[in-house]
C-alpha cells in the first residue's frame, strides 16, 4: 500500500465539492478507496460501500485513519458525482506521468495512439452514433497515459493532433494508424 502514497497526494489536489462543515471522510481517501473497490469488481455505489465496509479496519490501519463506519452509498454518490471531470483527468494524467518511468529508470520513449469505439454506446432511438475514444499508450510501462473523446462529426486525425499538443512527446517515438500518414499533417 506504500505505492499508493503518491496517488493519494495527487488526489489531495482535487478540489472537494462538498461544503466545509460535516466532512467525516477526507476526499483523497474516498477517491483512492473507490478506485480500489472498482478495480476489485465494484460496479455501483452500493458495491463501493460494501468494499469500504468489508475492508474498513484494514484501510484504517494501513492509512492511519479512524473511520468508525463506511460512508453511506448516497454520500459516496454525492461525493463522486460532485467532482469536476477535468480535475480528475488532470490528476490521473499527473499520476500516469509519474509512472511513465520504465523499469530500467529511463523515461518512456514509445507512445502508441489508437482510437476505439465503445461497445454499446450507440443510441438508435435518438439516432446517436457510437462514442469513440482515442488513447495514448506508453508501450514501455503498459500504461494508458491519456485519452480523449473523439467528436461525433470528426475522426481520429484532429484528436491525435490535440492529444499530441497536450502530451510532451518531443524527442520520443510515437505510432499511429496508417490513416495518419498524410502529407499535410
């Protein structure tokens, strides 16, 4: 659990959407433990609460906190739904940048950019196309460093250019699909 310390400090930089009074549970711990719950299979707010309840004593001991009980599923929902997605994305990008050091100590040198269509994201009733996401993958460390949604009326090409501008890829190798091998890029 010591390896989660840097992530916990990065999560502490995310602004808390709750009012100042009555905060029984610190935001960084709620976020980190929610990540643990989701990684272990929780797929709902009640599932996250069940994880908190089952592992509360162990989490208290490891993280030196004093939760007397797990937060209610409604409190978890209120906290998670109140978060700003851009702040959360920024925190995860910072964490992945910290992890993008290869096992030999050198920084990651190879990035792979690829777009995927999200299964089941189309809506025939409202005539909405399936959502597409472009991901930047660090080959050396097997981490997804960033991702962005591809606009419905666009394709991967402008999305790759936008993601290249956001990530620091100077002096590094990156790969894309064949459709990016155009003369005017």
